[in-house]
C-alpha cells in the first residue's frame, strides 16, 4: 500500500523500491485483481524512473493476469504500454489486432470504450512507426 501511495504522489523511485521488496510475496495475501493492479502500478513506477525493460515485463505480466480476469481494457492498456516501451511496432500491431477482434465481438455497451482504445492504439502505432522512420497509416484501419 505504501508503494501505491508513493506512486500516486509521483515519488516513483520510492514506489519502485518498495514494490521490488514486496513483489515476491504479492501473490500470497491478495486476490487476482489486486495482483494484476500491483504489477500494473509497479510497471508505471519502473517506467517513470527509466527502467523500461523491467517496466515492460511488469506490464506484460499484468496483461496476462487481466486476461485471466476477463478485464480486457486494462489488458490492452498494459500490452500497449509494453509495446511502446519495447519500441516494437510489431507488438503494437498485435495489440491492435487483438483489440480489433474484441471490438467486433463486444456488446453494444462496450463499443464506445473499445473504439476509443482502438483509436489510441492506432495513434500510438503511428507515432512509434514515425519515430522509427517507418511509414505510418499502413492500411490497418480502425473500425
């Protein structure tokens, strides 16, 4: 809880340090949603202090946990964060493909939220490709 509080205060160095201490034990006392959120928050703190490889790993771990919980929007956001940190256009395209499939199957009440996630993912893919000197708008359309 202290690590989360430090993260919310923007004191990511202290947050990352505390998360590192407790992560080996986080799966024992907590329910799956808390564990997923903890990996997500740890990833955010690691990202803020420049430990991008470690942050990407935490985001991927959180994404897998979110998938098991059926929490697809947090999963997509974590996968998108990991892809961005890894500077992987291919990983971002995989996120876009998964999200496109989810949007096609989503009930009406989730359609708007998924459309927003699709747009954000598409924008980040274009930004990533532009930073790598690759053409943007490579034919992958957002429904």
